[in-house]
C-alpha cells in the first residue's frame, strides 16, 4: 500500500490495504475533513473518491495535479 499526502482540504474514500481489490465505493473507508498539506498515515491500495464533503463533489477544474500524492 501507499501513504497519502493531501494537497487540498477534502473528504477522501479509499480501499485500505487488506481489503479486497474489488471493493466498491459503498464499502470503501472515508476519511472526512482531511486538511490541506497533511499526511494520511494509513496504507491504501486505491483512491475511490475525493470530494469537498459527504454531499459535494469537486468540479472538473478544482482537482488537479498535486491534489493527492501516493507515497510508497
């Protein structure tokens, strides 16, 4: 898995290391209120969703390079 660097404030839904690779969004683990410039010190194998909050998605121009980085 990989540790995650959060470049913008967001909620992030991931598949944790140890979960099946085919885990669906509904069964992913959501970390809410991640702050910009922080590390998420967990091991993940897939990022399923990055959103402003539980009900609001980012628009196409709001999420770009450097938003989320995987650190192996």
